[in-house]
C-alpha cells in the first residue's frame, strides 16, 4: 500500500480539512505496515492557479506544514514536503498533458465552479490543475488517496489519465502507472459552512464565522459554534428527522465525526433537546479536541529552522521515490535524455 494526499496552503487549516482529510491521513499513517509508505504534501504549485500574494503563500506554506504536523503527521514516519521542492510533479504534469483531454477537464465541477462565467479570464494553470493533481498521485505508484468528497472527481480523472497513458504507451504486462483509489471517511466526508448548510466549509469563504480554524482560541470556537446558523426546532431522535435541515445536520455530523460516532448515536443522546443545550456541548467538545493541536502548532511555528529541515528532508525522500516512475514515463514517450 502506498498512500499519497495533499492540501493547498491557502489560508489556515479548518475543521473541514481536519475531519474530512487530515484526521484520516493520521489514521492511515498509524496503520502502516513495514514496506508501506505514506506521502503527504503541501500543494503550493496548485495554489498559484488562482491570484495570490507571494509573501502570503510563503507564510501559508510554512503554517500549513506546522498545522499538519500538529494534527499528528509524524515526519519521521511519513514523507512530508511541499511540491515546489520536488520538480518531478511539474515535469510529470507536462508529460501527462499530452494524454489528458480538454473535454475531460471541461467536465470538472471544481473548474466550472471556480471559473464561473469568466472562463476566458482564468489562468491556464486553473484549467490544467487536475492534471497536476494526477501527476502528484501517479508519480509514486500510489494505491490509496485519502480525500474529502469534493476531490473524488479529480481522482477519477487521474485514473482515466493513467489508463489512457498505459494503453497508449505501455505494454499490458508493464504499465507505467498504478490506478489509484480515493478513500473517503464514512463520517464527515463533507463538512458544511456554519453560516449556510448548502455550501462546504472552505478557506475561500469571506466570512470567518463560516469555519472553525485549528488555530482559533477557545473563546472564538465557542462564539462561532453559538452563532452558527440553525433552526428553531429541537433535535430529532433519528437521522431521518434531519432531512431538509442542513444546518442542524451539519452540526450533528461534526459532533459525530469528532466522537467517532454515527449521527443516530449522537441523536440518541441529544434527541428532543434544543440548540441551547447542544451548541455548548459541541463547542466544548471542539475546544477540547483542538487545544492540544493549537498548542503544538504554535510551538512549531516558533522554530522556523526545524520546519525548513522537515520539508527539506521530506522533499529529498520524495524526489528519490518519484524518480523511477518519472524516468519510465519519459522513456515510454520516446523522449531522448
Ligand atoms: P484542499 O486544499 O481544498 O483540501 C484538502 C483536503 O481537505 C478536504 N476538504 C474537506 N473535507 C470535508 N469537508 C470540507 N468542507 C472540506 N474542505 C476541504 C479536501 O477534500 C481535501 O482532501 N486539489 C486538492 C489538493 C491536492 C490533492 C492532490 C489531494 C492537490 N493534489 C493529490 C489529493 C491528491 C485541494 O485543493 O484540496
């Protein structure tokens, strides 16, 4: 088993990233057996597909590295790096650009959402974004990719690209790429905004009240939970009673995810109660969960040298692990080197 996943360093790590992705990274790391490997990276090359401020990207990359370690990724056991220090990601993207089809990329919902009506005004990088994501994964003969629901379509595309490349340029008994599988945790694959239950919790939402960040202090967490949008009804005793109540469902889902429970089990405890009782319980649970993470996060941020060393070491390891596949892709395409 080879596990690979990434996160964009655009803003602070929030509860959606944590419950939808990073917590699952940590679980997979902790379950690794001898000979298996986890690689986790900061997708800084993806981050330049949207308008950005260089100084902010620089700072956010280091902060995200600290956040991922604070959440439990151990750089001694997992390979942790940023894409920009492993040029093979960008190189392989170019090689795969010959295989990816415009029509496939045009169908990506993230492209459609981000570009909106102004497709002509978007960067080429935003359009080609999923090909870089395919390169991230295919470079390492990855078998499993832990991601949230919103990234599943990009993973399907990576499989399509791998399959077409193998068909077009490799023999059946010696494929260049392994077809990766997306893994999404059963609970909390999708955490929604605290202000609008129909939108995912996101770093790009202009309202800070819409998300809980891992670096938020206890008072901020309590305030955001208490101000989260809800409805006046008490909680039902079964999950089906939450149909048509997206904000209520989201808060119960978060509680269930953090306690590793089902939504029904949470409702077994809180069914019949109003939000006046449920919100403080959820707020306290989150404060307790985030406290050790934010303490560690602040410690790590204070030691820039150690952070640089973690990323440099991870990048060097990743370059070594990716080299055979990159070489095989160049050779398969007939490129002279
Ligand atoms: P990104 O940076 O948007 O998010 C990182 C991870 O967090 C998950 N996630 C969520 N899960 C549940 N609820 C939410 N509200 C929520 N918001 C984000 C995402 O599904 C993701 O797993 N393109 C990717 C980064 C990437 C990548 C890769 C991932 C680049 N290359 C290769 C996997 C493999 C992205 O922008 O994720």
